C-alpha cells in the first residue's frame, strides 16, 4: 500500500530562505556555545549538524537560542519546538529538561509571546538507543508565529550537568503524517522511522530500561526489560515506556497496546496491572488515557502464543482519537514483594477494529475434526451425577454458555475435572500439533481469580489416554490475576507435544474455603505450526518466521520484497515506481540517488528532504534537469519524474561552475551573478522577497512550489517548461555565461555592481559563506539560503528583455556583438550571434572565449566604450559622442521618428531576441540584426594642384562608406611615399581622429578606431612639402584603404590617385 504525498512531514525543520538563528540571553560566548557548534548550524539544512550549549547547569538564566523565519508566518494551531539531544553516555532522562521553556513570537510588539513549559511526558519524545538520543520538544500553538525560542528560565535550577545539542527548530502542521489503516492484526509499531520513548520520572541517568531497541527491532520474540518503580501511592512524575512512529498516524477505533510478560515466567497480577495505564499521544499531545484496571472493560488481557512455554500477554485499549505514539505508563508504585522481576516488553502494536482472537474453540459444530469438541469425561458424585453442572455447554456453539463448578463451603479434599476431546477417540487420531496453545476460558464468580486459586488449577493435555503435558499456575502464590474482557480469563500453556484432549482439573485442598464458583466457557487451541511465536491465523509464512518484520511495514520479512532498515518509509512509494522508498535508490526518481541528495538534508527549507524533493533548491528548475543525466525519452510528460524505476542516474550531479555545490542545490549554477530563477525563463512565479527562491505553498508536497507547479494535486509538474536556452546553443541560460551569444558575458550585461571577478572570466569569484551557490559579492545576505532583495538585472532599453538576453541592449539598431568591439568574432551568417563551436561548454563560443578548456573566459576585455564616457557602446545611444545618435549613423534613422535614439515600437513581438521588429532580418528566429560589411572607398586631392617650385601642400584624403553599413574596428589608410615630397607631421600626431603611425614599407600609415557611419565619410588634411626634381612635369600621389579595414570585405575600390603639376 502506498500513500505517496498524502500528508506533510512531521517535525519539519525551520531552515532555508529567510531563516536566521541567534543566541538568547547573551552572546555566542556567554551563552556557552561550543567552538564550531554555533547557532548558524541550525539553519544550513543539514539535520545532522547542531549547535551545542556546553553545560545546561552553568547556562545563564534566560539563556538559549532563537530561530526566526522572516519569509513565513506559521498559523495558529501548528506545532512548534526543537529537536535536541542531551550529552553524556548512556540514556539520559528527558526530564532533565523539565522547566525549560519553548516560546513562540510573531514579531508584533502588541502581541505577547506564547510560552510552553516542558513538563514530564508532555510534548517530549526521546529516541532511545545505546547512546544518547534526540528529544523532540514541541507544543501545539494557539497563535501565529515566525520565531521559536528555547531557553532556561531565570529561576530554574538544573542539577545534572549535561551539554545540550540543538539540531533544529521545528514547525509543522498538526495534520501531518501518513494515515495508516491497513487493518493488519497485531501490526508492530516498529522498524523504520520509529523510536522508543522512555522516562523514569526522575532526574538522573535512567537505569530502569534495558535493551530498548528490542521493542522496535521488528522481532516479536525479543524484548526490553523494564524494572518498575518500587513504592506505594500515586507517582507525581509517572515513568513510561513508549513507541512513537514519527511519520505515521494511526486511526481512532483501532486497538493499541503492548505485548508483555513477567520475566520470571509468571502471569501478570492485578496489583501490577492496577498500577499501569495505556496512553496515546499525537505529536506529544495526550489523546487517550486508560488505566489497565479500568472498569470500562477497555482492557484487553489475552494470552498470546509466544516462543516460550509461558505465553506473552496482550494489554490493549480501543482508541477514541488518532495517535502516533503509545505509552505504557506506571501510575502507582509497586511493593517489592508484589513484583520482584522486571516486565518484558516485546513490542507495541496496533490492530484494526475487525481483528478477532486468533484461536480455535473445541465445539461440536466445528468443521475440522481436530476442533470438533465433545465432553470426554467429567467427575461425578456417588450418584453418578456430574459435579460440574451443564458440561455440554462447554462444547456448544454459543460462546456465552458455560459449565459451572461451585466450591464446597468446607472442603474435605479432592478434585474435579472436565476433559474435552476432539473427534479423535484414540491416540494419534486428529491430533492438534505441538507448539499450539492449549487451555480454557474461565471466570471466577463471587471473588477474584487469584493465584491462590490458580495454584489449584491444572491444565493437562492427552494423546488418547496418554498424558502429554501438564501445567499449573503455581509459583505466584498470593498474587491475583486481573480479569480480561467481560471478566473472563484464558489460562493454559504452549505445548511441545501433539494432543487431542484437554483437561482442566480443579483441586480443593482440605479445610480450605475457596468460595464462589468457577464458570468454564470453552476449551481452545491456538495453532503455531512453525513455532515462530505468531499464531497460524496471523501467519503469512507457514514455513518461515512471521515474527520478523524488520522495517515495520506489517509484512513479515519472509515474504517482504523490501525490508531494508533505514530512515526512509517502508510503506510509501513517493514516485509511484513500484518500489517503496526504503528500498528505492532514488525515491523521487529525479536521476539523483538518495544517498547523494541526503536523507537528512533539506537545502531549501521547504520541509521536504532533498531525497523526496523534485526542486531541492526551489529555483524553479527541476532537479532532474539540473542533474546532468541524459533524460532522453525517460520523462515523456516532462514532469521532472523519470517514467520508470531508476532508468538513469548519476552519482556525480552536474556542477556547472565547479564551486562544489551541484546545480540542483545551486541558486546560481554558472556563477554569473544572475540567479537561476531569473535565468530559468519561468513566468508567474512567487518570489516576494526577490531572493532567487520560489515561495510556497506546495499543496501536493512534491517540492515544487505551487506558483511554478503545473499540477498541485500530483507528484511532479507535467509539461513543466524546460529551462530557457535563449541563444539555442543547447546550454540553458542558468548554465550559460553568455546567454545570448553576443560575446558580452552575462556577468557584465547583468549590470550588477560590486561583483568580484578578479580574472575577468565572467564568473563571480570569492567565498560563498552560506553555501547557497551565490558568491558573497553577489549575495545580499551571506547568512541565509538565497539573496533577499537581489538587484534586478539591467534592461537598458526597457523592452522587458534584460541585456543578457537582448541582442540589441540599447535598441539602437546596432547589434551588441558589433558594439562589443571585440575582434575575431565568428558570425558567418551575420545575424548578430556569435557562431559555435563551444569546446568547453561554458556557453561562450570559441571565437569569443580566451580559453576553450576552462569554464569562463579569463582575461576577457571589457566591451568597447568609444567615447570613454563610462557607458559601453552596447548601452550607449551615441557611442562616439559626436552628437549624432548611432541609429542615424547606422543608416536606420528613419525607424526613429521621435529622435530618442531607439527604434520605434513595436519593439520585439515575435522571436524574443531583443531586436526590434523594424530592423529584424529574421523575425521568427533568434538573431537577425545584420551587420552587412561596410564598403570603403577613398579619394585624394592635392592642394594646390599646380606649383612652380618647392611648395607647402596639403594632401586631403577622404575615406567614404559606400555600402550603407557602419565600420567596425580599425581603419588603416596608406599614402604612398615619394622622394618628391615629405610629410609635415611626426609619428603619433592625430588629425581628425586619425593617428599617424609613421612609415611602413613604401607607405605613410594612418589609422583610426572611430566608426564611419553608414554612407558617411572621414576626412584628414595632411600637411606636406613638395620638392620637385628636374624640369617641369606631373607627379602622382596614391592613397589606399588597407584590406579588411573597418570590417569591409570588398577591396576593389580601395585606392585613388591624384597628380600635382610642376610648372617652373
């Protein structure tokens, strides 16, 4: 049977986003927290980490700890508390904490905090074991709260020195837990997620309970030994032994109890049982409280078949309220002469209301010959009249009919007997097999069925006329046996030889007036053919050991395909893959094994441990798709749950940025300063405090918060959108350092200030103090999971597409790729998107990546800022600061009718690439802001053009863009040198933005990095001296633009010549 995500988990930790912990009543040092175990351990999501107060004796008054959740207020009625552990060796009494206070507060000064004082047995669960155990302190609140405190009040004095380990604060819904109603008879409350509770009612080391784990080890034939408290009268602090199922709730109307036995083999006396009670609790709150001597008849004292010759005994009540804990409580002290031996407690159990006694009555109407009862013999008087009246009633079908024996007023000695046989009249015919229980149901009328009487009652078995075995109730003289249901008691023993007759003999000693009468209702047998301590009618393994149920799921190990003992549920199949969690290597089928995710770790603090959480960091991206496994066709409905049982998995989940935090736990998987939640592409999610963590609630408890869950009633999120991959390079944005492939790293385009990136590789450097995957320089709060109030990413042009996914961030019609100013970028189809490959898979294409073998691009140059105004060109509407907007210089001025420097709307209504529709060459594809190559021409003019001798002249060169596309990068202009003229400037001289570089080969060389706008021109007037040689004539000047200058590809029109005439 599976319950999947039926109820929320109980004892949910208060951890995750918005949660902080702090000392109360002093500093970390003065409160006495031990080194390395300070309050911050309470909020990291690891339920095995703890804060530790070194000594509760020396703990200052009002000293303790507080945990506060700024992101959530818990409603009134929820439970609040702490999970703690007391130091020292051996079992430590939970009552050491009596008087400590749990307090809740909602932060409203007008509302007083709600206070709960820990008292014996109230709200306390002690996990018993061979060493100290955890204590679950909690109470049910009546007011809303967002803070839980635990402290020692000023007036409390503690005498037992002990450290106090505090694991986590807890807040949980009272309706938590999985509702168990399997109707299995005598189903052990044992195994996985089950703990033993114990208190001796006194402060100090517990010494009254040994081998407590035997109660919950799933073996019905092992027992703990409980030494009851000696004394008389009501005990103010009642000792108890209990069993708690941490995540299972049992229904009202079921039978709940214990199987116990006196260790010396005797029967339980009325004096013992009068001192005991059974109490049930629901998360520490009392539900039912019934004394075992109650006249209400709720007590069920039955003799069960056990592995010993003396049967174990059942004490049980019928519950009236649901519960998850049952306790056997000692209400009164017991005189030393009443019980000199400890009680053996085998196990706690719950049974469905329909469970019947597991026995066969020897009656005349039985269908099987071995149970077809008849009176074989009875004692008669001198007149041959039976002394026991109405003996045929013992074998008729009415279980309320009975035979009666009246004790003589004054006995002269002797005995009476009644023998019931089955259908077999001779030896070895229709025998009842060995290991069965043989006995009678009897009742004392007019007095107690005490052991003084029982010492004179003998039960004997026969095989035909041959006596087999005999047993009396001797050895417990003077003790009285409490009656069972309806005043009846079952007496007998477990046999070791087969039989077909059962005799009861009642002795009447000389001179003893026993008084009253005995009713004999039935002879009975309870079969246990395999001698495993479990009667046949409860037996599912006729040839095996039904007494073993290691995981406590109600199915004995002998037929249980899943009986692993661990902290996972043996009866819940969270992912519905046909494998119960306890035996499922991947309980949520997210591709990450439970051992990797952690059974006791809840990273995002949503109350669902990582191994059951489909989004362990609540970043809106399902763990399956962050794990790095090749999902393939294994998640057909894309709900984050693999379709079959563990088809693929990885023991090394992907860690994109190599920070030691795998992506499924990392809120910034690529460390680009932009949270995964923002990069996921999801819309409509709730993140009120803008910390990169999706807010609750989570109705179906699958770890996917409702605002991003496509189905709040099912495990998983069918048809969940996959993480966004803006540039289509198969690397989703939360793992892509250049999400739009414009050559500008997301870190830079994010617009966030103060980020540490020492090596300029596009990856935030430095520590991550709180381990949430957001480096400290990008994290607004280094003490909590998440980054509350994180700065939104920059959207320069306000088109709702942040710059890191916008190919034209300033909407000036010039692509970011072009405006980045980076040389050598490969954009073969001229769409404004850098082409692949990407050898190292970091999202930065190789032609833009300074190192194709590492994550990131070390030494990446900053985007170009032509006019050095502090605004890079891709955000600057007038990149060269010449007063003319880039959109005009790019030849697209007609698309800017309001002259704001940006393309008019509609902006980008089709392909979400950030390129305005009016200039998008690929309106249905990512990319399309073409950068058609410019075409440069040059003209040269000599002034004056006619000279008569040595003359100062001007060489005027004009470089013109002819193709309607602006230039990018450096333009080189060559003026061929000659012996007939000399240049009039020195190297480094700048003329109208052109820098003289000196002579290279046969040329004077000038360069500029200024962009020449589409159809624009750039002119420089070069001073020179003309030195004619010889007679008159014509002299030639040649100017040319170097190939590929400014991004051009056409070189057919790159030169021009002009002459000067010498006319002396």
